[in-house]
């Protein structure tokens, strides 16, 4: 199947007489490693088995895996995981080949070949890099490989990175025009409450595209070995949903989680796709880029942004906080403190402060007259 021809119209698999899907599967460090950071071979074997089952059913699969840093800790025999960036990057360089060796061994038992792909945020922000990454991954799928994707932690700039592989997985789903994202984790799904303190909590089976659950803040990383947590999973599910991709959070311990998700069998929590489809660049601005400041707007600017999709002009700005340069990602909030949009600032914080409240006609001496141009702005609030 040609990668360039793949779209939302699903093909029929002659072998299994079912719908062919392109699926991104993500598994995190907390599931892949034990308390000492050692790779759990049985988990990798289970993941490989599930990927093989999906391939045997005619589906295309890509894997996003964490675990490089954790396995590097074990590989060097360290008693604890360091916290400084340089050491973590070095440990990733140590652990990544060990991690790939485990996957290669496990997939070879199913006559499958792994292909390592290391990505950085620039691959999603720059259009040429985006297209090149898409074409490379497409060719790997055409060759019958299982692309195994991770962030290039060893050389990533700590100020410009995904932050965790949940974000990477959701952006990758957009990149390859996937039909489904399966996030394998150490919990059964999204619960009605924290099951560690509320034993009566139950798994929420389905979350609609506009459900407020996708915007709530939840507990961060559950273990020292992982950088994600349920908040990260929810953010990833939201990115996927806004890409038109169905997302499923399920337990990595479940032997059939991937195929159950593909087949529509009840497993974990399923997040339904949104009818809104953002570009990769706007997805990055909206959900993955680090916010460096906030801009407060009046009711007129709020309505203009939400209802008419206009640029944000200084006339509608009432205050600014944070120290940011042009090109930084900022949150736009209304007078009640509600985040209505995110955008890439066309002005620095100092410039915004100097011209807030002024009309465009009064800014003739400035090279730019928008605080955030509409092409760099993503509306998050509803009307």
C-alpha cells in the first residue's frame, strides 16, 4: 500500500476480511522496566507478540518506546537515576542500543524486522523535515518493517523537546495519518478517581471528543522511571483527537490490548476523534510547545478570536506576564483567567507591554502590529 495514498478512507484487508488500520502503539518506561531500571524482557515479548498479531491481521503498526534512559541506568550499574540533563542524555545513548537489541530479538521470533527512528521536535515544526520524516516512515512500512520511534534524547536541546513520549506518539500519529493511537501504560485506563486512594473508582470506557475530561489536570508521573503520567496521557489523547485519530489508553499487562483496541473490543479508555483537524505545526503550538508567558485580553478581543478567528492585536490586550521573545508560545486568557487560545508570539513581552491597548494606526513605527498572528494561533475555547 502506497504511503502517499493512505488517507482516512480505510482499505479492506483481503486476508482477514476486516478494516485495515494504521496504528501507533506507545509503551512507557514504567511498563518496560523494573524498579532497578532493568528492561523487562517479558513486557517487550508481549508487545512484540501484539504487534505481530496486528501485522498478521493486515494492519500497519509503528511503535513509540520509552526506556532508553532507564535501561542506561541499569546498563552502567548506577544505584539511582541522575537528574542533570547531560547525564540523562548520556544514559540515553547507552540505553538506546540495549533497548533496540531487546526489540530486535523479540520481533525476530515473529519474522519481523525493527527499524530505529529517532526524532526531534524540529522534524515536526519544519515543513521539509516533516515531509522527509513522513516519507521515510512510509517507506519503512512499505518494506514491511516495524518502525520503532523514540526521541533523540542524546542530542536533544532540553529547551526544545517533546518532554515525554506521549506527546511524541500523538504527533507521530498525525505525521503518518494513523487511524488509532494505543497508549500502553501501567493502569487499566482513565479512572473516575485515583484508584490508589479511591478503591471504588472505575475505568471510564469512552470519552467524547469535546468531553471536559480531556482538559482536566491529573496526577503527574507515577514512577521515577517515567516522565509521563495520566496528565500526559490525557494531553496525548487530546492531540490525537484533534488530529482525527482515535486514542486508547490501556494496560500494558493486557496480552490482547492492541488487537482489542483495533477490533473495537472494550479495553481501557477510548477517546473518540474530533471533527477538527489541525496542522502538525498548530498541534505543536496548542499542546506540545512549552508556554513561556501569558497575555490577558478584553472581551472584545476574546470574541474576535473565538468567533472570527482574527489575529490578536495590541488594542485588545490588557496585560502581559512572563519574559518571552518573539517566536515563543504564549497562552491567551480572558479576564476570568480562562485560557481561550495558544499562539506563537510575533512580539516580545517587552514590546507587548509597550504597546498594549494601542490601535494599529498608532503602531506605524513597529515592524509587526500583531501580538499573535492568526496563522500562529490555535483557539482552544468554545463559543
